[in-house]
């Protein structure tokens, strides 16, 4: 019953995906120049969301999980 928590995505995958998400949103934001009627504005959040879902699915299928670090237990205050 006392199983260690596991991360779905390894930490470096999460960092890469976060950087790619920020880069994509900045690229689209600069490209559309505030015109939210632009066709790319619809893709601003859908592309990163699809990427994250795909990465999680790949990690689940291929079993690319890693152990989450254990949090130190807090000592009671005196």
C-alpha cells in the first residue's frame, strides 16, 4: 500500500516541453501581432496542449516513468 510516488514524465522531458511551449506561444504572439482573428491565434494553445498529451501518452505506452523524490518529513515545532 505504501508505494513511492512516480512521475509520469521524467524531469528533463518536462523542462524541454515547458521551454518549447513558451517558445511556441511567444512565436505565435509575435507573428499575429495582437490580431486574434489571425488563423494562428487558434493554434496558440492547441499545439502545446497536443504536444503535452502526446508526450504523456508516449511515456505511458513505453513506461518512461521515474521515481519522484521523497519529501523530507517535517519535524513538529516545539
